[in-house]
């Protein structure tokens, strides 16, 4: 059980990193949607 306790801080860091990556990905998807919308309105 001590081993699991030692892994908890590492898992927390990985979780924070994953949340940051998801936020960046969402922003990129929104930018791409905006670009697609602009291209579709100009044609």
C-alpha cells in the first residue's frame, strides 16, 4: 500500500498535464472551426 501512496503525486502531475493538453486541444479545435466557417462563408 505504501507503493500506491508514492504514486499518487506522480499521478496528480500527469492528470494536470492531461488537463492542460485538453485545454490546448479545445482551443485549437475552436480556431479551426472559426477558419472553416470563414472559408465556407466566402465561397
